[in-house]
C-alpha cells in the first residue's frame, strides 16, 4: 500500500496560542541545537529579501533541508503602533521537502517570538556559567523583551533582573512580569547598571549604542537582537573591540550586523575578529579568554524558523494525530 505523502491533505493552521503551547522554550532551543548537530551549515543559507511597500517593508525568508522547506513572510509596518496594531506581522508556510506540498501555516509572529529568544538562549547556554544564578540587565520593553525574559528564565536561574527602557510605565510593567516569573530581585534601572551584570540582553529598535561598552565586566555576556541593518547597532565599538564575538553565521553577520560592520568601517576590528558561531558553541568550541566579555550578535536567519516550525508541526501531529484532526496530513 502506498503511503499518503505529507501535504496531500489540507494544510494545518497553527495559530499563535498553539505555537506557544506546542513548543516549550527548552524544546525550541533543543530544536536549534539538534539542527546544527545534524550538520546544517548556516553559512550556505539563502539571504532574506526585502521589498519596500507603501506601508513599510516586506521580508521573505526561505530555508530548506532534505526533509522540509519553508518560507516566512514578514511585514514591518512602522505606522502600526500608532493604530494599536503590531509593528511586525507575518506568517510561515511549511512544506514537505520531497514534494513541496504545503503541510502547515503557522502564525509568523508567534514563531518569531519563540525563535528569536531561543537563538539567544542557545548562545546563553554556552556563554554563561550554569553553576550560579545570573544578574540580567534587559534593554527594551516590547514583545521581544518579554519573550526573552520568559525563555531565558527557563534556561538559566536569574538572581536579579534590571529593566532599562525609554518608557517608564512599560519598563515597570515588564519588571512586574519578571516578578511574576519568580525572579527574587527586580527593578527598573539605567544603562550604567550593565557594570554589575552577568548578562546583558538588548531587544530594542535603537540605531545608536545603548550603553558604554567599557562598563561591561570581564566574563560577562552581551546579547543583541534588535537589528539586522548595516547602519544600526545596539552596542558600541568599545565593547566589540574588547569582546569575544559569536554570531549565527559569519556571512550573514558581515552582511547585516551593524554592531560589527560599523566598528569594522571605523578600523577598530577586522573580519577575523569573530571568534566563532552558534555551531561552534554547540560543538563545544566556546570562549577561550576568561578576561574578555562575550558578545553574541543575532540577525535572525531562516534556518532557525524552519527548525522550530518543524518542531511545532511534529508536536501538533503528536497531539492530534491524523485521525484526530482532518487538517493534519
């Protein structure tokens, strides 16, 4: 009897609530690590494409493996927040790798809200100590700041969270969220608080450095996720020059990461300044200099969306089964 190919039925719709339910933060981090251990090479991934449109920008992010393919369509609408709408919109289409038949459509914002902090958390797993609670300074108060706080609290014990944001009310609301997660010490603060942090995470739309990189202490880890534009950055040249730098992909970082490209244009660093990649960290090739800060710069890559979309889809099939939901192939 010939097996029914994946995608021969109606594609499964996986909404935002289901994405969050079907993949825990640790499961998402594990999916990324497993994908790298299985040999995926992020350096060979296709570039995202960007198309200006009247309301802003539309990004296409395709990726493929032997078994799966997929593409995320992202809308960036700067005027949306003033209308009470999200600045980032989107969806993810997951395809069977052999037939390219669609098997699922996932809420793209929920997927991104899980993927981005999962990438950061995978780096944090390998760049920070696991034998003691960490003090975290978190820049930003938007959806990614909340998502990072949720995911990081799952992969590392947090002794303290200091929220730094332009809007005091939103900063206070995020601080209350940290309290609800059970963090022992929580407060709002200023950029100078990075001097006492074990971990600094930047989740903002800033185009200029958020803090003085000279303040970051030796051995501390800084993660920046807010931009994939060559002329925007969240950290300064002083930090990048001091730090052991890790990225998802050298090719992508040297094409898109203003945090690295601006110091390079200034002559402060060269392309060889990057110490390693996520794949290196997963393979056990971690920091070599205990006196240097560690800096992980993420620009977001399509293979990450694919890895987590597949994990979510597999969990959906396990939860419902072919008989339990006619939309599941």
